[in-house]
C-alpha cells in the first residue's frame, strides 16, 4: 500500500521510521501549532465539527483563534499570567479547545478537568495544582460552588473583551499542561508537560491512524478531552495535522449514539478506548465506512482484533503509553500486521526498552522503560519530588508496566503491582484475561492474585457472563480447563468468581486493586 504522509504543514520531525529525528525548535507554543498557524494560512478551514449543540456546527481555525484570543484577554484581565495554573472544566465542544489554546497563548498552564468529577475529586486536583481560575460552563459553576478561592470563568456568560492576542513566546521546555493520571493504582498524580508534548504525540497519532491526514479524514473519540487520550491523542493532534475533530456529547455510550455521531460528523477516524470497543462488541455492532480505528489505555486483546476486522472491516491499531509519556508504541496496519496480543512496535522518536532487575535492557521479561529524549515525556510530577525521583532510573523513565519483546513487538504482561506470584511463577494477568475473553460465555473478566498460604498467591478470575448465561460450578470448571489447555497448567485460574460488573474508573479502566482487595478479604474469611 502506498502511504501518504498527512497534510501536517511542517512536521516538527524527520521522516517516520527511516532516519527519524525530532526537530523541535527551542521556542515553541502549542497554541501556534494547533491554531494560530492554520488561522493565518487557512482561516476558513474547518477545525472542529461541533455536534455538542453549544454553538455553531463548523468552527473554522479563524473562529477558534478569535475565541481563544478573547478568552486570553479575559484571563490576562483577571491577572493570570505565565506559569499560573488554570483549570478547564468543560465537556467536548469548541470552547473547551479554545480554553486550552487561550491558556497556552498567555504562557500559563492548563489543567484538563473532567465534568463527571464530584466535589472531592475536583477539590483535590484544583488544590494540588493551586489553580485560581477555572474556565467552565454553567453546569461547572455548580460543581465548583464548594471550592473556596476559585473563580469560575464562563465564556458564554461574561462579556469577553474583543480583540487580538498575539501568542507569547514560550520555550519548548516551558510547562504548558498539567494532566492528572487516571488513578487506577492509587491517588492520581499530576504529570507536568512542556509545550513539546504535542509534537511528541504526533508520530504515534499519525501511525495509529494509518497516517492520519488523508483526504476526507475526520477524527472523533467518545473519550472525554479531559484525559490525555482525548486531549493529546485526538483533539490537539487533529487540529495540528489539520484534520477536523468532531466534538460530541453522549448521554450514554452505545452503538446507536455512536452511529449517529459518525453519520452526522462524517467521522472516518476514531480512537475507541478498549472499554468502548467491549460495549460495541457485546452488542455485536457493525460499522462501515471508517478508515482507521486506534485503541489503547488498557490491553486490547487478540480476540478484539479479530472481532474488529469483522465489525469494521479494519485492523484496529493498538497503541501504548501513559499520562507521563504517551504514544510510545503502536501498531500500524498500513505498514505491518499486528502481532495478536502485542501492543505494537516502538513509535519512531521513542526509545523503548525492557529492563532486567539490574536495570539493563533485556529481550526477556522485565520493566518497560522509556529513555529520556522522548518528546512526549513529562517534566515531572507536580509537587511530588520524591515520586518524580522514583519514576526515573538514570536515563530511563520507568513505566511501572511489565513487558516482553517478541522480536520488534512489545507484549504487555501487566502492571508491576498486578503481576501474580504463584508457586514461584510470575504470571501476567493480561494473557489470562485475553484467553478467557475468547470463551463464548464471558463478557468481561478481571484476573488478580489472591493471597494463598502455600502458593503465595493463586490466580483468581472474576468473570462477568454474557446476557442469558448462568453461573454454575460446571461452567467454572469449563473455564479453568479452557485456560489450562491454551496457556499453561500453572497459570490457570484456580478460582473463578462470577460477578455482575467489574469495578471501573471513570475512564472505564478495570480497577484491579479493588478486585485484589476483594480477593484478599475472601481469603481472610
Ligand atoms: P495511575 O497511574 O493513576 O494509577 P493509570 O496508570 O491508569 O493511573 P494512565 O496514565 O491513564 O493512568 O494509564 C497508563 C497505563 O495504562 C499504562 O501504564 C498501562 O498500564 C496501561 N496501558 C496503556 N496502554 C495500554 C495497552 N495498549 N495495553 C495494556 N495496557 C495499557
Ligand atoms: Mg500510571
């Protein structure tokens, strides 16, 4: 297949794959990349297809720039300046994008905040970040009501000043955005990123969409823009590459709502988090007319890849990364076939390694690490020098994930804390979950270690069955035999628990620590 590079006006890096090198200027501002540049050269080009209903449908780069400029003036009028942290508490919509751009324009640091956060989640993040002003909407004002010393700025409600605002010069290494991790394993940490972070995402975004930027491409994700996956895997790269981004809000995620957005927005490229794909798969939804689907954030699994081919006529490109350093590995169906169960190859510009216990790169199983120099790597954890120090080992950022190379492909074994130690074996939960998901009775599954006096831990699988399937001892035995036959005798789940639903984070990730706590409490009884 001939691969066309996208319309990215000036790629701030060399060719993908062959002789790749970053070409990041010392002065860089993401507002220029995602907005000002296009507004100057192609003001009428559509930047955002806004189906949220909050304003006009087609937002051009000129519109976006005007919104961001006016908001920037309003922030400056409130005394906000370089290095100040400003929250953005808005759902998908043009003002959400304009708010981040406005904050970067004035050299301040934006903090994406999620509209589903309740009081404590909001106040801990806003308090930790020391944000004084939050750009929000009418609903958000209510959410912020209990937070003292925080000023809510609602662009629609206050008379924004008219006029232009010329984006301030910032360094590529200057802090620009503070994004909190998902909190899957503990309290969320604020990853502080520099202006180069957007550039750092571009190669992985291009690749995971089989070269984003082809004619008629149009990008959408059901993930909220408050997460790195929404903001930097979709919204900002789309704006930078020049691919329109669809903004939409769903009351509840489901196939029909999905189809409607795809139809109304002429969507061709989607980032679906695995949890969204699981829901579509459960309803055996089929969608035609898409050009690319990327997924990441959790293991996707070989079974999902097979189903994706049937349901979309496409190979889903799995990618891997974390809030601290994102888009570092990816598949690219246009260039190479994915290795089922692996999360792809290292994305050009990101030096990925698996380290053994001495900290040396190995071909065997070990800690997944990323070498400094990756453009999407955070500067530090905000306010957490000790956790920042622990995150790095010399030149390497430690992801906290375990992996193993299969040639050039990286296989995800599990998070370090989730790897199960049983009778001297180290067992990754991902492979067992992947295997169980291929069984016809299983809807979703979470595998954890359950404390055991003899074996240290045993493998316990919490299984959610498909509609109409009933739990029974026979079925449990069948599932055990199923894994035993396919994986290894030592790694089959010695216990199966049938439950109604798995504990999930707001971003739809399985919270294994809750399952582990449940398993441990069962043991204690
Ligand atoms: P916290 O750090 O607060 O516990 P979190 O790690 O879930 O939360 P994120 O930064 O959103 O927060 O998620 C990154 C993690 O998600 C990775 O470290 C990895 O464990 C997992 N992950 C991301 N992509 C994949 C993938 N393709 N396959 C398997 N796991 C993935
Ligand atoms: Mg993490």
